């Protein structure tokens, strides 16, 4: 019986480990933390943009409601 992770599109643990090993071999141990740091900054920036967009929409709706 193989367990699958729903958030990974049905990939099992062995497939995830194989992908992680290939990434480690391809990029090397020193480059991965730098990539994760960049990914974290990108996600943080994306969330900030979404929050700004949400506040703009909310402000716009409030202005329309006041008219």
C-alpha cells in the first residue's frame, strides 16, 4: 500500500525523495539555502502584493458605498 500526499498531486514519498536527491545533486548543498531564501522573499512579496490589492479593493468598495 503506497501512501500519497494530496498536496503534491499524488506523488508518493519515494518520488519526493528522488526529486529532492536530484535537486541536491544538481544544485549542490551550498546553493539550496540561497534558493530557499530567495523563494521565501518571493512568497513574502507576493503576500504583501495580495494584501495591498485586497485593501485597495476594500477601499474602493467603501467609497462606492458612501456615494
